[in-house]
């Protein structure tokens, strides 16, 4: 898969400066090459647990400008929450490996994360909607749809097209989400990430 990713990124005009197969080698490669974006698997040698994720989190804390996209075989919402907890939650992504096969969407996600956006796998979003409704119960069904799309990193224009509504309507729903989730008004630049974090954690003010 590593070789396939290198080839795929190259096809779309992106340069891979290093490709390693061990979590212990990731830090050295990042330090040496200073990449704009790190794409890593959650499970990597030597322990094959969450070595890749832990390496990525440590690197981001040491170098806040590093963008990170983590790939996982299975949905694990705690992994996404750990990534979004880094700094302001920007420039991070969590996707299932299956998404790589949807080439155009995957490359779009890569480029959004590299540009400082936040991407959460749609399956994580769907599972959370099914299993964890509080504090989402205070949101309307349309607001929950908008929040789910926000968690995927979608722009207002993209959300409007997906939901067959105007961008003005999307903006109205987003304002409603911010209000109902009691998000602070002095952090406008980060409220989308805060909303998604609330969504992932399944908690909020009561």
C-alpha cells in the first residue's frame, strides 16, 4: 500500500520525499525531510498497535506546522479525537484505508489537510450519529446533517450542493449549531473544529 500511495500522489503532482515502514523511522524522516504533510498508518511496526498514530501525535506537538493524515483499517473515534485535540485541530485528517480506492475523493482529502483543513472519515461520522446523540439531541435533523458534513471537512459550497439548499441556508444552520452547542463566540476561526470535537466526544453543555 505504501508503494501504491507514492505512485498515486505522484500521478496528481505531489512529491513523496520519504516512504518508511516503521514508526521509529517516521520521526527521523520528518526531521530530515521537513515535509508539508505526513501520511501514516495507525498500526505500524515495531508493536503493530497504534505506533504510527503515537509517532504522528508526538511529531505534531513538536512541530505544530506539520500536517498529518492518519489512515486506519477500522473505525476508532478516539483516534480522530486525539488528532483533533492537537493545537487548533487544523491540518489533520483521519480516514479509513478503503478511502484510498476512491482516488479523486482521497486526493481531495489529502490536499484539504495539506492546506490546513480538517477531514474525518464519513464512516466515523455515521457511527457517531447512530450511537451518540447527546449533545446532538438539541440539533435539528438538518443541523445534524450539516455537522456531519462539517466533520468530513466539506466547504459551505459543497454542503449546499450535497443538501440541495443555498449557501445562505447552510450558513444559517451552522450558526444554529454553534449556538446550540454553546461554542464561544471569540474563537470564530476554530468553531468548526470545536463543533466537530463536540460531535466526536458526544458531550456538551447541558
